[in-house]
């Protein structure tokens, strides 16, 4: 989310940054929307100030026993009261229009992000070569896995459709070993706090990390009518007593009037007088959107969403920073724009496991934290002795919320190329503004927005692919990297297919 004040102060710089993202200038449009919002606020304030002044004049007129004047003033107050809802609505609509436009604009890139339109503009930052001889070619992971019967895409398709997999036996254990190894490394050596977060989150959380509203089509969602009723009672009634009073009054009248009442799918079906039935419909029309919103949940595309939102709507002390969180969770992505891409194997799945890294820092520490996070993710691949390279993404290939991103790409001999296994991004205050996550600075420097960072530490499924393809043997077996052997009960290899 962008700061409209900063845009007003330097619209040319804002437009230059958008141009680097391949976007047209937007500062003039945003300033016009803000002017409309300010005008609506001023109109509402002026009307309220006029009402306050009239109240005093009415009192003075009555004290002077000037009933004619008092009546005229009271008529003007009545008119202003009638206009007030319209002015408030205009104010809300103007603010909403500005907020929605700001929310749809990607983050501004840092000055050192290389220019480019797509992945071809990315720049190599550094690389790491395995101590073992690098395989120039080999079988792909799905060929190795299917030959042993431990990787079953056909069974997964019967259960869930395409882009799912069933892992069995030693491969299932290897995937579990990779996740546990990464968690132990990040918590034991890198100082991250392990978190077991929910993997169903509200729309507000998805908005906070910028998956919504722009990327709704890439997400999986879930809802239930029973959750709607429970959440509505808890979240709406308890937060707004007038709804509770209204509901109790309505329920009492309903019991007295209805000759028959049933509850089905969170709706009350009743035989009542036409007046009460009409009132019932109006009441439920008002609360239904609230109930539906409360019931709706999103399956997390990454643990970045719940981990980053741990600090939403809070003010932290600067001494608490940095906060570093890690989690191993299932992740769910619709892959709406990936038709025809990586259809074989585990590279692009609807469901996969990933170890996530999230940091919350003071602004002046975020660049340093970005390099640290990258090193933590690289350590996973170094300990697994896998060849990889780090790429600095160009302006046209960065994610929506990112100021700057490093991608770690691991060598996969089955495809004879490098494939992304981790992405580490610094987002500045972009997500913090959407979440209202702030900190109180030392020495009376006031309250400001925190900076957020996120990275894969790393994608477990892709690490499994990298291990299988880089540690494969001519007979179809796979050697277990030494770092993973303690997690495999001392097993040193996954046997190949039996003749």
C-alpha cells in the first residue's frame, strides 16, 4: 500500500518508479482521487460545524424569545440532518475509491534493482558449486520416483486431479526429513522462532500480504454456512452491541408472531405476518454480507501470510525488533496462469510443503536483514551440497509486494538447467501499511511502520527434486545426503527399481 502523502510530495519520483515496473504514470490520477476524498471530508465537516453553530444560535434565539428565528434555524438543522447520511456516504465512497486504487499498484523497486521486462533481465549475484562432480544430465525426478513405485501421480489424479502427487515409503520419509532438517537449521543456527500457524486465513490477512485483491484467481478458498453463523455471532454481535440488541428484539418478536419456525442453512424460515416477514428480510439482507465474509477462508499460498500477519494491527517496541519467524506448512496455489507449464512431475503443484522465513525489522535494518535471510536460505543448499546460483530479479520479474528480490536457483540435471527453489524479498513498509503494523522508535522518534521480509527456506518439494536428481545413481537408486541421514534413521540410499 502506498502513502498518498509521499506521492503528493514527489509525484515525479513515484511515476519514475512505476515506469521502471512497466506501468504508466498514475500520480495525477491518485492525487485527483485524494482531492475528491478531501473535498468530501471538508463538506461533511463543514455541515457538522454549521449544525453545531446553529444549535448555539437556536439557544440564543429561544433565550431572546425570538420563536420565528428559532423555527427558521431548526428547519435548517433538520435539512442538514437529512443531508448528513449522503455526505457521510460520499466521504466513504471517496476514501474507498482511493484505497482500492492504491491497493492495486505494486511496490516501488529499490534503486539498485536491475531494469528488465521479464526473467531475461535478471542478473546473477553469486553461485555455489557442489563439492561433488556436477551431473551434466540424468533422469528426471518423476522417472526415478515412478520407477520405484514411490511417486504416484496416477493415484493422486484419481483423488484430486492434476498437479498433485502421492509419495510413499522412503520418498515420503525423505520429504519429511528435508522439512525437519530445514526447521532445525533455521531455529537452531539462524535464530528463527518456529511457529505452527493456521493454514486457513481471513481475507484481511491475504490483503495484508498483498495476495488480495489482485491475485484472487491464484488462490484456493473455502467456506461453510455453519462457520458463517458462529463467526457472525462472535465477530459481529460482540463487536457491535446494537446488532446484538436488534437481534434479541427481533428474535423475541419472531417467537411471539411465528406459528412455525425452522432453521436451515443459517437462514430462518418462518410463517409470520407480512410486516414482520418484510422486516426479517431487511434485517438478514443487512447482516448476510457480514456473515458470508466472516465464513470465508483462504488456503494459504505460503506461510508468509499467517507469519507476517502475526504483527498486524499492533505497535511493537523497537527493542523487540527484529522478529524472525519460520514455519513448515502445506501451501496451496491454483496456478491459474500456468496452463501447459511443468505438467510432468512435482515442479508446479497445487499443494506442496515449504519452510518459510519471515522477518519484521526497523526500516534502517531491512537491507541488512535481506542479505542475512538470503544467506540462511543458501545454507540449506550448501549443507545438502547442491549446486545453485543466486539471481537478482529485475524490475519486470519481481513480485507485486517486493522492493527487491533474490531468487535461488538449484541445478537439476534431469532438465539440464537451474530451477527456482527459494525467493527472498524485502517489502519495505508496503505490507505493513496494509496490515497497520507499526513500531515505536527509541528516543522519542515517534511511531512508524515496520519493514517486512519473506523468503523460502526452502521449498521442500523442489528440494526433494534436487536431491533425487543430483544424488541419483546409474542403477536408479538415490544416495541420501549426509546432512539428511540422521533424519532417515541412518538410511544411506533409496533403492532403485527391482529387476
